[in-house]
């Protein structure tokens, strides 16, 4: 069985279906509950959002993966978000005054609401599908939900407006997470995710961390600082790097991080959802590392 951040009808549900995995799917009320179900073995894998092109990283997911019992990313999905404003049958657009939705959805439709419903208030809560379920209640205080069309249809609502996202190219990235396993072979279009806990807060410490990647020709596609939650000013770094842990340049970078950091949490090497192949400089390809080791062996005898 697979789990996902629900309820049914969320973008996470839609993303899970796009993986075409033949297994039952169970929704959970939060990111934390989804990942805890993976850790306990209640589900063999769980799908949660981790990044949005408008709002950035999903802190609930990043923090849970960095500080809980270790899990590992198996795959990622990128999904265009297509929001609509859904209401109970008979409600007119001009009558909408109280809107409910998820915080990331609210951020992506803020401009449209300001232009078209300037008197409306927006409440951020739960999920977009949960918002649709709330509006479907006859006695609900809310008269509009910003959600995916699948959620509006699921709960018997009607569309008051379609395609209301301020940025039509906005995407959300989801990751399928399981308990740790041995990484597969590189595909040529991979990402590796890690969390780095720095050893000390000294001048140049962050630069030293980044140099571990730069010196091996490893490009980064995401880096975010997150609080360690123990004292003010203490942060870790959640990083996505281009490449696979079975490539020598990535191995060299991660062992360098392990040597110079307090802790490194490996979160997985997996194929990129966009399928973009990486370009590797000749001096950081596996053959270059093999030749360098062979040269050193001749010196050491």
C-alpha cells in the first residue's frame, strides 16, 4: 500500500496516480502522518510535496526528512498546478466573500483574488481538497474553495472561475519516499538530496561546504537553510545536487562533506522528473578519477 498527503482529490493524489504504480493508495491528513506511516511500515512508500516554483520549499516535508528517522527518496514528480474557484451550486462569483484553501494555493492566486474579489477574505488551512470538502458542507461559513478541478468535482461543487493562478507555469514538485534502500544505477539524469549539519558557526564554514561540490564539478539545483530547532541562529542545509551517488564525483563530494561536517543525511539519488541530462566536465568524469588513482598508485608503489 502507498500513502500520500491527502485527502483524496489533492494535487498529491493526482501526482501519485501519474506514477502508475499498481497498488492501493491511502490518504493521510498531514505530511508528518504520511511519513510516519512509512517509518512504521503501515505503507511501503509515501508521496508528499517538497517544493513549489512560487513559494519555494515545503518546510513540513524538508524538516521531517532532515530530523526524523531517516527515509529515502525513490522518485520525484513535477505537476503543473491548475487552480479554480469552486462554490456550492447556485452561488454566484460576485457573492463569494469567504474563501478557504491551502497556504501555497493562496499565494498562487493572491493577485487574481485581489483583482476579481477585492472584498473576499482568504483562510489558509489544511489542503485544497479539504477546502473543497468544507465548502461542500451546507452549513459551512465558507462560500468558495480554491482547489484543483478534480477536488471540486469530487465534492459536488461548481466552478465559479477556472485557471485563476497568477502564474500559469507554476509547478509543484513531489517526492515518493520509502525506508532506506540500496541506490540503483545512474540514469544520466539524476538528482542526489542530502541534509548537511555544519560542525561550527565560523567564518567561511558555508563556503567550505559549497566547495566540496564545486571542486568536484557537482552543480546544485536547490539549497535551503532550515532551523535546527534547538537554539536561535542554528541552521542546517537541505541540498539537491545534480548527479548520482554511484558517480565518483558525487562520492568524493559527499565523503568530503562527511569529513568536514557534524552530520550528513543522505536522502537519496533518483531520476530527475524533467529528464534533463547532465553535462559533466571531462576532468570530473569517473574515468578522470580512475586515472588519477592509477597515477597515485604508481607513486606509492
